[in-house]
C-alpha cells in the first residue's frame, strides 16, 4: 500500500478541557442515533446539504474521525490532562470533504434544525438537550484545520480516485 493510501495525520485544535470534545461527540452521536432510527428526522439536514447519515463523507466521520477523537479525549480525561490536541488519520480527499461537511453541520445546527412543521426543534423532537453553545465554533475550527492540513494533497487524489 502506498503512503497516500494509508492516509495522513492531521492535528486538530487544542482545547481546554478535553471535555469540550467529549460534549460535542455525545451531542452529535445523539443526533446520529436518532437520524439512523428515524429517517424522517434526517431528511431536513439532508435537504440542507448537511447529511448526518447515509452519505460517504458522513459515514467516514462516524467510522473514522469521531472514534479517533473520542479515544484521545477519554485518555486525556483519564489522566487528568487539562488540554487535548487530537490527531486523526485519514485519506486526504476524505479529510478535505469532511471539513466541508462539518461546516455544513455547523450551519445546520445554527439555523436549520428549527422545524416549523413539528412545532418544535428537531433536537427537541429527538429528546436531546439544546446544542452545546460552542459546538458550531468547534466544528468550524476542526474544519479549518482539516482544510489547511490537506490543502494540495486532496487534489492529487481526486483525479486518481479516493
């Protein structure tokens, strides 16, 4: 396997405390679980171009990025660390595409989850608390780092496949 096929390592933003990543992961996983169990709840995000499930890039985030960050956040918390700078590994093109989707998730969480047809927010319909106040900023910050560190590398792979 060639090095590019194994992926690259990207350093994500440093946060204090590590619980910031854990809180965001718990919230996002709550959304994912609800959307997988009730496809009608997934439709508004999908229509807004911010699919949480059933999309190749979304599935990459759930199967690859979230578990890597989660393990590191739990380890940092377990040893009492005050900071966390996660490192994730993936193929450059998927990491770049994940950056764009994370930005769309951030925008959707900021505006798109208020569903007039339900008479409530989709988040409330899912039985979840309101999004953490910093989740949009964190998703955008992660996206910024993914994009910056994959710049130039993702384009090399787009012509030759993923």
